[in-house]
C-alpha cells in the first residue's frame, strides 16, 4: 500500500524575521515585536494572524499508516531547531513518496514549510517534482490543488470554496472525535514563551490524530474503504492508543470514549 502521512505544524511569530523586515532595533524585546506585528495585522485585516511567510515552525507531527501499522509522533526532538524539523519532513517525502493528508495544509502548513525550506536551503526534489523527473507527477503531484498526492481535507470537503471552510475542532467534534484538548493555535506563542515545547508537540500530535481519523471517515464516505475495512482501521488506531503511556494520549482516548465515536 502507498504510505499515508498525515501532518500538522505548530508555529510562532518569526521574531527575527519581523525585526529584519521592519528594520527594528536588534534589542527590541520579542514580546514588543510580536505585539507590534499583531497591532499592524489587526489594523490591516481585522485579525492578528500573521501571513505565512512570517511564521516560524516549532513542531511538526505526523501520523503514518503503512503496511500493518499506524503511529503518531513529532519529528526530531524538543531541542531541534526549525531547519532540522523542516528537513526531516521533506526528507521523508523524498524517501517514501507518501500520500499526504492535512487539514488546511494547502492554505497554511505547506506554504509555511515552503518559505522556511527556502530560507534554510533545504532540498526536496521529489516534493517539488511537476513531471520533470517522474512523468506521473505531471498529472498528480503534491502542488496541484485538485491532485490527490496531497489531500487537504478542509479544502476538498468545502468543495474548494473558502466560504465553506470549517475548523478542525468543530468537524472533529461533530464526527464524535475529541477535537482540541486544552490548547489551540492561539495559545502556542504563550506556551512557547513559558518553555512548554513538549506541550506544544503533544497538542500537535492530537491534531494529527483527529485529522487521521477524519481521513478514515472520508475514505469510507468516498468508497475507498468498505464498512468492515473502516472498522478495522479504527480498531488499529485504538490499539495504537492503548499502547501509549503519555498523558495526552490517555486524555485523547478518554475523550474519544466519552464522545462515543
């Protein structure tokens, strides 16, 4: 079977980049830089969410379904820098050519990863192939919005209509899944400031779990999984959870049981 790789990233404002772009003094405090960026963004758009090129990646989590197993983990270690995390992500694609799955990956995660890979000089020839090296990629590649090597569940379920986009938390809960557990993207910056990188990585992993389980439902809906095959896939993921000792997985499992999916 083609490996399925579900992914999600967590980011913080690129403080060093903001200083450079706006020509701020090097000794300007990080908090002041971010507050200024938020104010300018709110004035321009009504939201303080920064554009993709001004985000810095602090965590990348993946769920890999391959052969007879499924697992979820965060790339690298809590001490690894951004370049190492981004390199590991693209190295995995170059090595295994997986089916990529995300929630809003086309609109956020991948553009951020593109900009950061560009900055760090990371080579990802398989990912960027549009048919020059492999003819099949001319008709189905990772970059084409309507191609299937990358399935952005949010995008496809909304029929590629921005006005129909929905948050992962809502759709997960509506489908009997745990959804967000104690953290969301708006809290990542404060958690990072408090040195809680492990909590950020744990949160990213549970987002990936929600996305993977929604992908299974999507596959059942479009007939790629029979009802029996779907139940076996869900059972396989529950077996993975049963083996985990970490607190965030115990919380996820309990919330899933409570939701009754």
